[in-house]
C-alpha cells in the first residue's frame, strides 16, 4: 500500500478544507505524513515485522474497529 497524496488533496478540496487541516485533525504531523507518503508498502511490512518479532500470525493481533471498541 502507498498513500496517494494527490487523491487526499483532491478529497480535501472537495470537502472545502486543506490537507494540513485533515492532518491536524487526525493527529498526524506533516513530516510524518510525507515520510510515510514516500514509502512503499509500509503497512504490510510493518505488520509482518511485528508478527515475525512476536513469532505469531498477524491475525492474532489485528482486529476490526468494532471488535476493538467492544473490549
């Protein structure tokens, strides 16, 4: 997975806001965002690295939002 910066900018324009405003609202710094945007496949690799470090399948520590809110 890779962040599509142009798509995010387009969505922000459609919603009459700025990318900076969206980042601030989500608690993500601009530096962190653009660092992640330059990387390719960060999420799957990160999950795999964590799963490997724990010596367990990623399905053991991943859940959907509904499951997390029920805990």
